[in-house]
């Protein structure tokens, strides 16, 4: 007899964090009293949808009986806050409170963390700070500060922006995608506190991990996720073919489905 795929309901919610309401989406498989939970952390300047990518991940998780919550970080998506509040400290606090919000609504059995790009760095820093988790999946984690500076014009341009933000409170930056961001002095300070989040995470946490990346990733150099995988003794998956977008922003769903199904299968194996 074929096993029936669980159906799920998707709810747009908000929850309290840092004195504001954070917009989020909670996806709950039907017919389950107790279930695993995965928290999805989006990339720098992205959103809880990542176009269609995070909905695909959430749907794959729900099909395997795993609930998920994903949120818009400050200044992103439907967030009402300024991008100046888009700091690692604030985003990590929002993840912590998202977990508490989900636990208040669901009977959560085990916890998984999924981080894409900057979201991967957030996951690593949370683990380094002692957050308990039963499994993690990292998609092209932006876990190397030196490599990250290349997205902002290289080390010299980055340091110049950091100096300006330090003097004026923030600096205005336009990404290669045309998004205008106001990067605060706190944003630069947070990034400067941890040089190797993978090593620090590995020193504090030794659970099951999957690291996914592509050899054609133009934003996070392949040596970065390779280093993360080595530190965490993680399983790896090659998702080459769509650059740093991993099919999230493409009409071709081949790589997107590979990422979503592989992440969901890994969580199902380690959370259920």
C-alpha cells in the first residue's frame, strides 16, 4: 500500500521579537499531534520567500511530516523595519523568538535549522552561541568574512564603507542586483566579531549536518562551504547549475527541487 503524503496548512503570522512584530510563515502538516520543526533563515537582503525557493523547501518538508517557520529579517520582505536594523545580532534574536513562537503553537519534537547564504552564517553563529539543534542544512553559507567582502567591492571598498558607517551611523550600498541597502555601523561590527563561524560552531556542536553548494556559485566561493563541511564533518551535495540562486529565482526548477528534496530528506532522516 502506498503511503499517503501528508497535507499541510500554510499560515501567515507575526510574532514578537525585540519589541516589534516580525512577519513570518508557519507551515504545519495536517493530522500530527507532535512533529519536528525546521527554521528557514534567508540570505542577505532576501526574504522569507526567496522568490519561490523557500516555499519549495517548506512544501518538501511538510510532505515528510516536518513543520517549518520562516521569517522576514529587518528591512526585508514584509518587514516594517529599516534595513539599518538588519544586523546579525537582531536576526539571531528573531530566529530564537521564531522557535519560541512555533513551540507555543505546536508540540515540537526535534529542531532543524536551514540557512541559505547569510542565513547559513546565522545558523553557525547560533550554534557557536550554544543553541541546541538536532540537525542542520546549510545552502552556500556565507561563512568567510574575507570572501564576503568581495560582494561589497573587495576588502578596500568594504573597509571604506565600514569607516563611513562608523562615522555617520550607516552607509548606503547598492548591490549587484540593484537593491539599495543602508548598512549600519552595527552591521559591520557584528560581521567583524566572528572570523570563522564554522570552526566556532564545530567547537560547540557536533550534530548531523548537510552542506549544499555549487561550483558555479558567483557569490560564495566554493572553498567556503567546503571549509564549513570539513569543520562540521558534514555530508555534502553538489547543486551546481544555477549559480548562487540555486534555482530559487529561475523558471527551471531542476536545481531548486534538488535542494528542496535533499534538505527535506536529510531532515526526515535525522529529525523523525
